[in-house]
């Protein structure tokens, strides 16, 4: 017998009542978010939270089943970003560690610096974060001018197309589909409520990637990857002109574009626990073409008295069963 349970702490206040929670996590959105909705009235009295909850408070959300015998997994940790109210509800909007990166960082020009080293030299201005980076990308020149930590992460993501996300105090920066967690199993006969996996393409699309940079004399350096005559993707790089780096950027773009052939999603319940970056093994006796191992790029978890569900989005099919 499964009984829905929650354990949510905001600051020093533990919630006793709850209307719903929606948590959105992704390897590509920089920030994971949560929205906690409380009833405006409880036991015929207006629910007062102003003296208990404030913007900036630490938020820890645990959801699951049968808390009296199971340790509920932590679904989200972050901070209160805003609180809104209306006649019926109180909405508490939360953001993970990304919210700390609105702080501006010192202006500086870096020469021949890798993404990992760039972050190590700048993130210390914001807080004590561990950099988890396996992206071998180097800028010949990188200028920071009137830039926040959030702006820095956004620029790196736009330049490199890296997946960037937070896991607690760890800042992760990885090429697409390279950093994987545990594998969970979704069986259409057991733990799948619904699915939309109709976006899988049967024919591989031809793609031609053109990446341009400028060397220190202003000369344009161009690298191409893929098949000429295919759909053309143009990328312009600032502060990069070394051919190996431009070639790596072209390879990454080609890999990302090709992965779109295997997108799709499914909706299950709170078990199994899954995060972006996990691997999902799919079993479907009725449609064997779906079977395989997929890379999870995003998870949206919804929890209320009606139940708890997860919508899992896939970015790439890694293996076929």
C-alpha cells in the first residue's frame, strides 16, 4: 500500500499543509526551479506565512511514499525567490544555487584559458562551489566586463553548447550526454502512465556545420563538419581561433543536432527516482522499436493530493535492446 508523503522545510519552518509542488529540472536550463502552492485558508482561517517564510530562505523538498518506513529522497534544494498570494493560494517560487550567481564578478581578460580554469578563477567570488567539468574547451581570449556569474554561465553555455547545471554545491559543465547517473527501468506494463515517443526519426538527416573564429590578426578561421548539401548550421565564435577548439565545437554541434532524432518523453510515478543525467531503460512489448536505453535531459515532478508523477524527457537513445 503506497501512501503519499512529503517533507518540506523552508528556513526553520516545516510545512504541515500543502496544495501542490511542481519541480522542473534540466541539464540545459542552468537553473532548476520549484513552485510550492499552499492553501490560502486552513481550518477556516487565513494561512499566515509572512512571519515564517522569507525570500532567501533555504528550501528542501522531499517527496515519496510511506515516510514512516522509507527515507524520502530529496527532490529539490534551493532558495525562496518570491512569494505571491491571491484569494485561494500562496505560491512560493524557488530556485537552486543558480540564484546566487546574479552577483557581479570582477572585470578581467583571460588569455588561453580553459572553461574549467575560467570557472575556477571566477566562481570563488560567488561562493564555495566545486567545479565538475570534463569539457575540453579553451578560449584564446575571454573578456569579462560588467558580467554577473549568471551571465558568465550563460555565455559559456551559448559558446560551447555545454550542459550546465547545479547539484547542490557542485557546478557541472559537460558535453551533451557524457555525464550519466544510475540507470532506472520503465516498463510500459508496470510503471508508465503515458508516453509520447513519436518524434523518433527513421531517416538520418544530413547536417553541415560551419564554425568560424578570428585569429589574433583578424583573419577568419573556418572549420566544417558533416555532409555538404545537408541542413546548414552556422556558428560564430568570439575569442577562439585555434583549429582544434573550433573543430571540437563543430563536432559537438553536429552531435547535438543528430541527437534530436531520438527525442520523446514519458510520464511515470515517483518511483523510480530519476534526475536529469540518469539513464532510462525502456521496455515495451507492444512497440519493441521503443526498447533501449535513453539519456534523460529533463524531469518535471508534480505532487498533490491527486498523486505524484514525473514527466521524463529524453535527449538521445544510447542503446537499442
